[in-house]
């Protein structure tokens, strides 16, 4: 499984995941998480474009790819579940063997070594995690 958010770094990580899948003859699942309430939001439209590009690149390399937009809209005033937990829940449900993600995503928030999502996934994942810089 590879987690993307549309940032240039995450799309490079997705290409890395495609290469890993090619080397190991594995199926790849690309996921992104949104918290928006509208079905056809800008983020959803953007995510569909990212998925189309990844699908094209994977098929060029004979890699089977599945894409998943996970919408976790939570009505106000409830606080949405953190992205890393949404990713981990999905990975467990799908019995993912490996999670690939970048060090930082769209937020640009810099921690000392890892972004908060990457740090949470590495800490709590049920399977190996590759963090790509």
C-alpha cells in the first residue's frame, strides 16, 4: 500500500512503490484520505487525477493497482480521526504486507525526522513500513 496526498513528494513515493511492486511481482494499492463532506469536492477531483496517472504508470509496467479514496467526513463539532489511524485501519482491513509513504506530505510541517502521519504509521503499523525521503 502506498499513501499519497497529491504533493510532489508523495507522487514520487508512489512511483517508487510501483517499482517495488514490479520487483516483487506484487499488487499495489494507492490510497488517499479526505475529510470533505461534498462528494465531488476539489480534493476528490484532484485525487482522481492522481489515481489515473498512477494507474497509467502501473499498467505500463504490468503492475496491478487498486486505488482508494477514503472519505472520513465527521459532522461538526466532532473531531476527525487522524490520517495515520485511517491509513492503519485500512491497511489492517486489507491485510497489507507493506506500507510505503513519504517523510512529509502537503502540510509541509517539518518535524525533526518525520512528518506526523509518517511517524504515527511507523509507530503503530502491523506490518513493515518503508519511509521514502
